[in-house]
């Protein structure tokens, strides 16, 4: 694929990737990925853009970002970024962010907070995953703890108005416990309330999606997964979908990135004046983990 | 039979809350959200009191005089909050109606829906409830209990079904349905936009329901009657025949109507009903016999 076809990532009508702060508006964004096309490269690009306003996927900034030998300074970051993960630990994120985005993130990094919700999930927070009586209270306690940590982190480190929260694989809770989608969505709203922009990263498994299902039990896994995803799309302002090529596989294309308007995208347009520009990119992730976008 | 103009008047009256319709149901899909239609309600009604019951957004709309985030409240608690905000016996409110918007009724359990809707209703409230039709359904534990969508369409005074006005001609209804089922929504097809199709089912007091189709543009607040595909096709036929010869090959509406009403001969013969009966019809030259030989002498 020739270099001339290479594209820059732009999501909104003004060309930005993450919108500027608007005190009257808190956005909810959904990132879905499928098996074989992981979201890491895209989430990293979002984190980099949130912190330093650059994007290593874009041709102009990728040269400068990688040519710097020293890691870039997070002291004067443009926002405070919090990653809440139900899947990976900090080592995973810091290794990838260092390699591809030249960002050094450690537990003591300014303007960056990582919350590992997986390591102690079943030993500390959710002790009875199958008890319908206690699960809601336990999950509520877990999210109260997460919210508390976010608020403390934002207060302790140089104050920023813009708080960007990325939650990875939240749907793990409905798959592994008897928690219902509505109870989890309630916690999503709570996180959206404290963040300027909330990104929920979730897996979309086509075999676990059936929109027209009539489930006989509220614990049916297909029903729960579909209920969560569909309701998330209805309430999202933006949907980013990373998925494999519909036509099979290719050596020079890893997958497709789709930028789709969410159910409430009109709310965003009316309040902030920003419009989601729908489009589709082809992308290629190299062996070293760097991604390139191409026009489709 | 109502004229197209009447249907636009009816829609505008419903949007302006001037009809006596206490519960208006808005059905939307993943392809076209109800958000824009709700904006239109707020724009046209010009009501001073708007209570927004939110399950889906944390952003308080600028028009909402009261905003209640309901996701952690029980349905009874929501009813109590609404009655506290809009007291049913307030005398000043008798002339103007308050608008209560529920951004999604999918979050209320199906068994609680009837109690929830009737609990909210007062003579001064117009309830606009959004229901997402693409959310997967759950069988009720009560045998033969209706699904929420069926129940809501049964009790609603008017049903507003929003559908996308697809701008991409390569996407037909079936393609769109397949895309929605796979959560792979087509891009650049005008989905979730400010211009959309609206199917209005209005129920009269008699119970008779009338269906109208519109195209609503919420950016300019204009409403048009939706031109159906076959109507467009019929017009195309006429356009094809025009200027083809010096003869007039087209038929106008009156001629078409007259043509449709002609009863073709031998149609009676094609009804294979009970045969063999002699049907006598009295004609003016027939000699009518006063005495009926078969008449009962007593």
C-alpha cells in the first residue's frame, strides 16, 4: 500500500480526536473491538492525544514523536487521564505506551493514573459473584472505591479541568457475575458524571450478540451481553469500532476502524457544535506494534 | 378520509400538546434515535414546565426545568419525585400542560410498567416516553404477560415511530436490518440525524387509529408528508408517457378512479356460489298476479 494513501485520524468536524472541555457537557464514547483486532493501538492513540494533544497515527506528529530519544514529559499534559482496567495491568500499558507513543507512564507519573480492577477483583471486592442479593452492593462498593481514587488522584496531582477516563473491559463484570446490564450501566453513568470524557472499551463478540433474542432467563449470557452493548450504543455520543475485514484477511491490512455516530450524537452537536464525521479507515499494525491508517 | 394538510395539523397539535393525548409513545431504533423528535416536542410545545427523567444521559438539557437522574431510583421513587415537582392539584397548572420526558422506558421492568405510567399520569401532565425497539427482550415470569413494546403501544394515545431517512440509495430496508442486528451500522447514510421519517399512529376517542407518514426536519422544524415509493413510481410512469406521441396516453386521477370502479362482465359467473336457483326480478312489463298460489289460505 503506497504511502500517499496514508490518512490522519480525525473524528470530529473540527479535525480533533478528543473534544475540548465543555463544562456543560460530558461525553460518553464507546470503543468496541473483536477477537483478532485488538483495540490497544487505538486506545493508546486516544491516551496520547488526551495527554499531549499529539497522535502518533498521524503522519506529521509521528515523525517528531518517534525521533525524540527522551520520553515526553507528562508534567505539562493537557488533561488528567485515568485508565481503569478489568483486563490488563499497568506493566502492559506502560510497555506499549513507551514503545509506540514514547510515553513513560509509571505509578508516580503526573497527570496519569492507572487503576487495576482485576488483580484483587474476586478476593477483595466481589466475594460472592453468583449471589443476586449482594452483587449490586458489592459492585457499587467497587465503583465507589474507583471514583474515590480518581477524585483523590485528580486532587493530589496538578489540577486539570479536563478529566478523561478510559474503562477497559467493564463487560467482564456481567459475564463473570450475576450482575445485570442495567446495574452496570448505572455505574457507567456515575463515572460519566465525574469525567469530562468517558471512553468505555468493550469487546463485541458477534456470536454473543442477538438483538432479536427473547430470553427466558435474565441470566442468559447472550441476553446480558447484547442488552449491555445495545444500551451503550443508544446512550453513546460516539462509537469507534475496530473489527476484522469482512472479506477475509490480507497481508497489508489488519482490520477496519469505523467511526459511527452514537444514539446521542445529536445531543453533542447541539450542545458543543461538534459533529462526528462518520468514516471508515483500513489500518495496519506492524510487528513493532505501530499502526498506520489508510483511506477506504 | 383526512387530507394531507389535516395530518400535518394533527401532528403539529400533538407536538404542541394541544390534543387530549396524555401518553405519547416514541419508538426508536439503533439506526434513528428519538433524541431529535424529543427536541421537536420541546420546540413546538413551548411549555414552561419540562421534567426530564433520565436513565441514559447525565447532561441536563437546557430546556429542562427539572432534571431527575433515575437510574438508581425505583419506579415508585420516580413517581413520588415527579409528583413532588409537579403537584397534581396545582390550580394554576390547569390551563397549561407540563411535559414529562422519559428518555427510555426500557429501564423499567415490564411488570412495573403499567403502575409506572398510570402513577405518573395526572390531568396536567403529558407524558412522552421513549422506548428503544432494538433492546433484546426478556420473557416475563408471569405466563402470557405482554412484552413491554406491545403493552406500551396498546395504552399509548399516539405512537411516534422514528425511522432513518437513508440517504445512501444502496442501502435498502433489509440491508439496514441486517446491519442493525450485527451492530455494524452503515456510515454516511444519514442515520441518527436531524432529518428522519416519522410514522404516526393517532388514536381517536372511538378507538379508531389512523396512520400517517412524514419526513421531519428538526433543524428547520419543517414537516412534510412522506412520498411513498409506489407513488413516486406512478409519477415516473406518467413522465415516461409524456411527449411520446401526440395522443394523450396518460390517465388523470378521476379517470383512474372511474376505471377502477368499472365492474367487468362475467365477474358474477366466476363466483362459484350455490348454483341452480331461479332468481326472478319483476320488470315493468310483467303481469303481476295478485293471488299467490302458494299463499297460506289461513
